[in-house]
C-alpha cells in the first residue's frame, strides 16, 4: 500500500513542498499540518477528468503555434508581439512527474510547481507566465470574478523560474475558458468563450511564508483551524453531536 512521505523534523534529506500544499497552508494551517506531519489528508473530491482533458487540448493547440512560432489569435488579441515561448525545459516543467524545482537551502524544502505555459514577448525578449483556467458560468466574466489565489499561484511559479536565472516578465497572464450554456444542442461538442487577464506578479511574500511554513512543520503543536475551513467545521460538529 502506498504511504505518504511525512515531514520529519531536522531531516537531512530535502522535503518536497509543492504549490498545492502551499495553497492548503493558506487555506487552513491545521489541515496543512495534519497532512504533512501526521499523514491525515482531507477527503478527495471527484477527479477533474473533463477539465484535465480540455486543458490538454488547449495546450496542444498552442503547441502547434509554438512549432511554427506564430502568434495564436488569443495572443494577437492581447499583444501582437507575443508568440508561444520556446525553452528547452518547458516540457519537463509542465510534466506532473517532474515540474520545476528549487531547493530552499536554509529550510531544506524542495519547492516544486507545474506550470501551464510560457509565452514570449518578442519586443521585450521576455518570457511571460501563463495559466489556463476553465469554468462554466452564466454570469458575466470579469477579472474581479477570478479567485485571487490564481495570481498567488502564478507568483509562486515566477519565483521558481527566477531561481533558474531566467528573464521573466513581472506581468502574468490568465486565460479563462468559459463553457457556454446558451445552447440546447450538444452534438458531441462543447463551446467555449475565452477571456484574457493580466496582472503584476508579486513574489515578495514567498520567502517569508516559506520560513513560516518551515517553523510550523518543525513544531510539535497542532495549530488552530482556519475560521473558514469547512473540513474542520464538519469535524467539530461531528464531535459535538457524537
């Protein structure tokens, strides 16, 4: 039976900490601690098979434009000087089994992430971090409707790429694909509208939070749950009525 690798205090071997676990840390420090120190994970939701399939198709389409080094129509809509970026490590950085890594030597935490794509601003000769997101909403789509954590994710990836000493734009891009619901005919296909958003990627928080995470993992005290953690609230209610 597969067993999760737990964090061990003062372990000499680097401990892998990925972006998903950092999101968990921000969501609820107690759930984060129970997961990494005690091996107690939150219950899994259903696998996002359809979402992952669409993501694969979208990246494959952009890859065709990468081969010809031509600008995709979505790129032209944003900036005509942008084309798909070519980097010899891009495929490994996109591979869930490899990803992009940086060893934070002071804490011995191996920081890892999986990026969606790199675009290239040919005028500035800078790579741009890009994330593809998928949803299906009837209401209008705006930047304000995006989860703020998406930008934090991209900022973390920017931090990792900068540690590779690669020139990267301070601006990140999210391309949101919204599944249309204004049709009653399936015809074995889904239609999407696309939206592109850009924002400054602030990496100033990363170093301090890594140290906070390290301090928490080194502690033997289970932290208090987040006030908005639905998992901890559920356990609390169950304990009261049992």
